[in-house]
């Protein structure tokens, strides 16, 4: 009798996300076991308890998912999981805190696709400004875009001093060169938009960051992506369902939250399915994070089934 597939869901938060639980069941896992308020120091013990308690045939049918809200902590937990395992006692691990990794991946994949479709260009050398850059989605978007060759600007809306430590740490960790720009006043925000080719809005839900008046100053703007689905939307003139729609009175194209969310959903679903046991006897475990999500989102857009 085949053993059930088990997904062990680790999170530093008080609760696991119902979204992740539903996604895991829909991907085909038989059992979901959640572990809350997990500290980084506990990851090794939890991982080894999971893999050493089953036969080799059982280990092949279990995986680990890392949730929470802290993207840096999620990456540290993923690394700790990997270091806790050794062949043949190994299983796949997928980190997607608050869905930020798959959302950011879908966002940049959509931007890239519309740059190619509308302008026959890619992200290389493009000035890309991220509003909400220190949040889970915004920070991950900034890193992915920088790794794809964009000139990333992390926009500080309260103070530059609060953003600079994040940029410094991520630049060193991911070998990129993101810049922090001052967007604390209307005049400074307009200066940023005047030079920007791509705008990413990943600020708090229900907060309008960019108005139609702001957009009239953005003469170089080509693509605007807004992940906010709660009124008022983050960018005035970009509808939640827009998927490469020309923004009124501009030369820029908008991508809304539902268009991004649909690709995010498919990406997360497919990554969860990838962790389920296959019949390939020598298949290696998968360690999935934001770049794996971006690669898949890119493939899904370029090779639709």
C-alpha cells in the first residue's frame, strides 16, 4: 500500500495561511501538517524528525513548505532545511512566505512579457522603480528585476535611512546593485517618475501611491504593474483585471492585481505539484524559492499549454 503524501508546513507566524493549505490540498497532497511559531533554531530538528521517521519510500512522499511573512527568514529556513538533510534521507522544500515569492515572480514575468510584446525589449538596462520596496512582495520584485539586468530603484516613501540597510544587505547577498531613491515628497516622487521606464507598485493595500497627475510627468514610462486589489488601487488608471492595457492619456501599459494573481496562482500550484513524488527513481529533491518561481512563471507565459 502506497504511503500518503505529507506536506510539513513550517511558519514563524502564529497561524498558517489557509491559502497555502488549500493550495497544497488542490495540488494533490494527502496530508498537511502545520507547525506554527517556529524559530530558525528549530528547523534542523523538525526537518530531521520528518525525514528519519519514514522509510525511503515514505521520505519520497513528503515535502516541506515554508510560510510566514519574513522573506529573509524564509530563505534562512530553506537553507537550514537543506543542511539538515543528507542522501538518501532528503525531500523537497518550497519557500513562499505570504505568497510573496510567487507573486513577485508573476509580477516581473508579466512585466517582461509586455515589454517584449509592446516594445520588443527586455528588462536589461531598464530603469525600474519599486514603490513598497521593503515589503515582502516589493523586496522580492526588486531582487528578481535586478538579477534580470534592470536598474532597480527602491523608493523610500518615509525615509531613505529605513530602506538603505535592506538594499545594502540584499545587494551583498544576491550580488546585485539596487539603488535607494528619495520619494518622501511630491517633488521628489515626480523626479523619480520622470526618469522611470517601469513602475512597480507593491505598497500597502488600499493606498493610492501614484495618481493620474503623477503619470503625466512620467514621459519615459512604458509599463506599470500594481499588485493592490483593494480600493483605492495603488496606481490610478490601472484596473485590477488589466493585462497590458494602455493607460488613459499616457503611452504606458498597465498590469493589474488580478492579472498578476492568476499567474501567481498557477505558478504556486505547479511548484507544489513538482514536489509530489514521481516515478523517476533518481529524481533529486527540489529547493524552490523566488528564482524557481520566476523561471516557471516565465515559462508559463512563453509556453502556454
